[in-house]
C-alpha cells in the first residue's frame, strides 16, 4: 500500500474527528481551565492544583499531559508537531519542583491546552473544520448534539449559541454584579465618610 492509500485508509470522518477533538478538549479543560475567565480560554485547572502537591503532583501532571499527547495521536497528529508539547510537559515537570514558580508555570503555560491547539490546527489543515464550539465548550457541545438529534428547537442557531455560552453569560453576570456591588458599597462608605467628616 503506497503512502496516499495508507493516509486514506487511516483518514477519519469529520464527525469522528470532532468527537475525538472534543474528548481532548474536555480533558484539556479539566487540566487547564476548569475555572475560566468568561469569553476567554484562560483559566485554572487540575494541573495547577496537582502542582501544589510536591513532586507527586508534578509527576501526575506530566503523566496526564502525556495522555493528552496520546489523544492527539489518535486524531492523526504527526509526531513532529507534538514535539513542542513533549518539551513543554518536561519543562512543566522540572519547573514544577520549584515552589510557587511551578504553580505559576502550570497556570500560564498549560501543556494540555497546547496539545489541543496543535490538534485543532492540524484538523483545520487536514479536514477544513473551522468551527471551534466543540473545543471551547466541549461538555455543552456534546449535550447540544444529543438534544439536536431529538428536537428542531435546539438546532436553531440562536438557541444553540445561547446554550453553548451559558458559562460565559453566567460569568459575565457575576462580574457585572460584583462590580455593581463594589460600586454600591463604595458609595455607601463614601457617603458615610462624608457625613462623619
């Protein structure tokens, strides 16, 4: 079997690729952004929490990042594209032994998220899949897919968008509420200060 035939034999359907990438995204979210800033990919996950456990946490974080690399290989990402993730994972392991610096490294470098970015770039090139909803909100996307099979209501673009952005919208409402509460509290304290001075 020559190379093009071999590639066609291992080629996956777009649905299979989306499902595999969504699995990797769920994993990357758990590792790197369980708590996320609304409408961003930045957050904190299990990797940073594991990094607070000396040595054992860093080794566990390294092993879990290797699992993300394994998932990327299932999608068909070539080894040379994943070398940068291996390097980040090793760097994460070594720097993780340094108190505080290791935790900060876990929060900002995020090797599992890097693996996901490389996978997404690969499938954009190989499969022309441009949508990112299954990557940004993998759990909600999976549930939406099931709901859409049973009801046309969930296939409406506005309903689907609102469903996928529930965490962002809740986070935004929380931030706005926090800012309003801070402003309200400040005005009360300021009025109280004015009355007493």
